[in-house]
C-alpha cells in the first residue's frame, strides 16, 4: 500500500500543537485518503505517545477525532526498548479492521518510523516528533541536533531509565498546557528506558527527503 508521509521539520520539532496539526491533517478528509488508495477511505487512527508520558496526553486529539467519526486507538507503549514499543504498536495496528494512519509524538516518531512499513499503514503523521533515518535513534538526533535547537533537560540515567528535570519540564515538554497540568506531568513522569532512547532504526518507512 502506498504511504502518504506527512513530516514537518524532520530533524527538529514541529512548532504546532498536536491538536492543531491533527485538525489540519484530517480536515483534508477524502482528499488525503485518495492519495493513499483511491478505493479506500482510511478511518482508523493509531496514536503513539512519546517518552516520559503515557497515552492520556492524546485525550484532546482523541475526542476531536472521535467526534469526526474516526476509529481511534491509543497505544500504551512501555518505552523500555524500541523493540518492545514496535511490537506493542504492531499489535494495535493488527487489531484495526482496515488501513490505518499512524501518528507519533516526540519519541513516538521513532516508533512509527520503524513500524510504518507494516502493510496496513497508509500514512504517517509526525507531531513534534523525531523522524530518524536508517541507523539513527532519538539519542543520536539529540546529540547531533542543529545549532540552536532546544536540548531536552534529560537528567543522568537512574538504573537504566531517564527523566527530565522537573523544574525545566514545563518549558521543555508542556509549554502549551496550563501550569497545573504541566506540574502534574512533571511529577508523574513515566521512566524512559535508555535502551529505547538509543534504539536505532533498521528500515525507515520515511521516503528519502
């Protein structure tokens, strides 16, 4: 199945909010669907969260898409290793009753890049996400970020897991939500495995850009 990849600012981060970019994408409706397969309308959306958080961060996007009639699955990836996250995402794709659009945020972009070659995947959407090439990982993209690009305030690993500096979390990761929500997110960070951060892409679904 031909893929329709929507990646904006591949090496850095999209500056738009998740809800905004999703609204723009899916307002294209059948025009977008036609680019994937002229005989198929894609109504299944699979959302993949990033590191340090869980799928509940997609709640606003989920509600907007459900309201518009889409079938939406939110993948709760463990963020321990890329291999595990890929396996969990593939199970979510397999559970859908037709072709899917895969959406990734932050580290979720790494996951959908590796999973995107699944024959049921009709398109990829990157929301403030990493879009690595073959052999690259979230860690390598952070290390080799363009000059002036924001560097996430990742603390030294603890027993193989990573966290962000709580004081810097709101500005680095949750600048578009209320201070109360950002504070809660900082205090409820999900451990992000160093193995996941370093997981390298074997066969990217992205075309050459």
